[in-house]
C-alpha cells in the first residue's frame, strides 16, 4: 500500500507536506542549495533518506546484526556469498556487503555534516529554527557513528563535511572517543529538540532513548536507567496489547523508525521470505532459536510463519512494495534497558523484575520470580532476544556482554566480535591511522 507521509509543521514555518513531493538534497553547492526555508527542509529530508540505503536500514545493516548471532542463518539454498561469510563469522575484508555498510553509514554522516555546516550561516532562520534543525541532524550523526562503532570498533569520527560522500580519509580513533562524540551530539540534540509526536523525525524522546542505549552499551547503568525512565515516564508511548500491531507504521509503541515507501523501498521482507512464498530466502530463523520460545508466547505468530514445517521471519511482510517501516527505537526496549541497568546496579531488584515482567506478561507469559541478580540478568538477555528478534540487537547484545564466544559456535576468539575494515577503505584512505582490525 502506498504510504503518504505528512510532516508536522517544521519550525513553525512549513505547512504539512507530502515528503514524496519534496526531492531531498544530498550534495549540491551551498550557494544553490539553501536560499529558502523549503531548501533547508529538503536538505534535512536528504539526511533522513540516507537511512533508507539498501546497505543500511534498507537491508544489510539490519540483517547482519542478527546473521552474525545465533538466531538467524544463511540457509543452504541461499545464493549470497557475502551472507555466507557473515553467518560463518568468517568475514573477509573484501566482503562487498560489509563494505556497503561502511560506505552507507559514512555517506549518511557526510550528508548530515553538509547540512550542519550551512545551518548557522542562514540569516533567514531564527535561532530556534536553527537549533531544531541542528538537533535533528546531531541525532542522525550520533546514530550513524553508534552503528559504525559497534560493528567496527575504532573508527574515524567525522564532524566536518567533505565534497565526495565516500571520502572518509581520516584516522581511526579509540572507541571511548567515538562514544564521547556520540554523547555530545545526543546531548545537544536532546537540548534543542521538542518532545514531538512524529516517529520518523527525531525528537527529544528519541534522543533520550538512544542515550539510554548508548549508556547501556558503555555499562554506565545509572545513566542508562535514568534515560530509559525519562522516556517511559514521558507517557508519550504505549506498550500495545497486540504484539503484531507494533510493527504497523507509526504505531503507538514506536519512538523512532525509518520510513519506507514504494518509491523508497527496502528489501527486508524479500530476503526473509522463502522461495516457496516468492521471497529470496537468503536468511532464515535458526531452528534452535525458533524452538526456544515458550509455546504460549503470543509473539510467535507475529514473528514467524511456516512454509510447510520450516519457519520464516514474517515480522516484515511487505514483499510487494518494500514499504515496511523499520523500528529503530521502541518503548519495550526502554523497559528492558531499565531492567538490565537496575539489575546491574543491584539497588532495586524488585523494580528490575517488574520491568522485565511487564514485557513477559504482554507476551502472555508468567513473570519471573527470582530476585537473584544473575538470574534476572540471564532472563533479561533471553527476553531481549525474544522481544527484539530481527530488529538488529542480538549480535550487539552478545558482544557487549562478552557472551558471543560462549553462545555462537563459529565464534572462536574475541577478534571476531568486530567486522574487518573494508579493504577498499584501506586501499584508498592514505591516513597512517587507518589500520585493519586484528586477525584480518
């Protein structure tokens, strides 16, 4: 179904408009690009459109974060060689799909940086209008750097625009410095943005939600708990009773999602659906993961379908137009972040258990009763796997807790926790600080 997207009045100076009628601006001369407020709008929409790239949320970035883990496989009849390497956790620097993730994210950063650079110079915008524009762009830049650092470890941090979108040409910096930039961008975004109600444009709650995830990954549990609570306590989002309703576009549980339409489509459903149902069947649920759900779990029928006796992922189902929106942040994750943070803090294990059981009970399952910290953390890990399946979390959860080497049979050493820097980047980036990850 063709989706028509209406944007809320932007900065108080644009009427609602159909995004499909606004041609985004990715990289055009500054003197020509930004003469009116509509031009600014086009530039910002171009930054959002970068998320739709096939190698980004349009397919590869999202899919690989589960394919590396224990819940998704590349089945024997699949044809994509780059996917086979990822499933086997034996990725080569020449892997074209990994190169695609790297390039898509850095392209997106550069698009955002190009708009960020010009906003302060525009005298036809008020300071409030400039701040809101910068807030959205800082959010996007933080998201891109966060996605890169979790796949590749030390990475170049880019805060200045370049003419060529794929021109990285910078040294890798330590992970902790990447996180400093991410937190700085998100803190500014949170300060500048209104609460808002759109799920496809960054707002204050989206910045807070991403900060909750960032702090969880850094094991800063106090801040993770505080930011997750901030989003939950805003009362702007609802845990929907019907799990399947969550994945409808712009649902009440969604905090931030990537918008896809027939003109800007993704290929996620096409790759998840089997050949018997006219899909490509490049990925499929690991049978052991499918069988690990409790029989009474209501989520089963919304996450999986059956082709004969073989399960497939149907969380994304629009093969025809590729119009399924991809959820990046949603309320259930905030409850699970808060549960994990509270358990690690060991301050209020009852509260940690309450958050965990809120998600379990929505799925029709009995609550966990143990107040043992390790039991709660183990249950949260499992619940994140079940609740957030195929939304791009599982691999990063296993890596950040150093559990991938225990859980994934093809992971033999911690060097496999990171993907290789693409060989094409090593060949073209002449900065002496651009080095390959160990063991590649």
